[in-house]
């Protein structure tokens, strides 16, 4: 039992690191960059249980909040969480849980994993747009056009890639009895 808890702790930390690494893959397209974070969150959600995927994302967020530069562009701090990208970052928590929950309930089938990842990505975008509305005081249509629309196609592509890679990696990790 103790070894199992240690293994889960290591896996959660590993996925928090993967999210931090992929967060550095950015394409600037305005105040909200296109990043690899969503891909990493999708991978965690596809491979891990809802609990562990959410914990991994929470660890990532806490690391950034306390000043460790894990957010996009090697940034950190509460200012990032309260800035334009904060809603997206908080949305990752809900993305991870919802995506992992759907995938787990559908027996890790690829078609459902793709759909679940797309749903999760859209949840992240909705949180981001809502944050822009309430946090930045943008009108709904402006927040939606700035925080949702430009990211739909990249979100679908990253979600599909996360599902394809995640299901393959998960099968190998299960075979190796690592998860």
C-alpha cells in the first residue's frame, strides 16, 4: 500500500512537470498565447484517473502560484493567475477531471478519448473567456472572440493528439504495470 501511494505521488509530480515543460512551447497570438499546456493536460487526463489527473494539474498550478516559473514563458506568481490567462489555467483543473472521468467511464476507447479531450479543451476555453469577461471586464462578445474563437481549431487538434498519444502511452504503462 505504501509503495502504491509513493508511485501515485511520483506519477502526479511527473505529470505536473510534463505540463510545466509543454507550457514553454508557445506561439504568441496576442495577450493569450497558444501553448502546449492543453496538450499536456489532455495527456494527463487520458492516461491517469480523474483524481490523479486533477492532482497533477493542481500541483502545477500551486507551483506556479508560489513563484516557481512553470507557466507559459517561464512565468509564475499570482499575477499570472489573476491576469488574462488565469481563467484558462484554472480551467485546466476542470478539463483534467471531466476528460479523465469520461475516458474512464468509456473504457479508454480512442473515439471517446478524442471526444472527451475536445470537451475538456472547450471547458478550458469557456473558463478562459469567462475570466476575460469578469476579470478583465470585457463585454461577452469581445471575451468570446479573444478567449475562445481563436483557440477552437488548435484546441481540437491538440485534444486529438492528446487522445492518440495518451491512449497509446496508457496501454504501454498498464502493460508495464506502472499505472
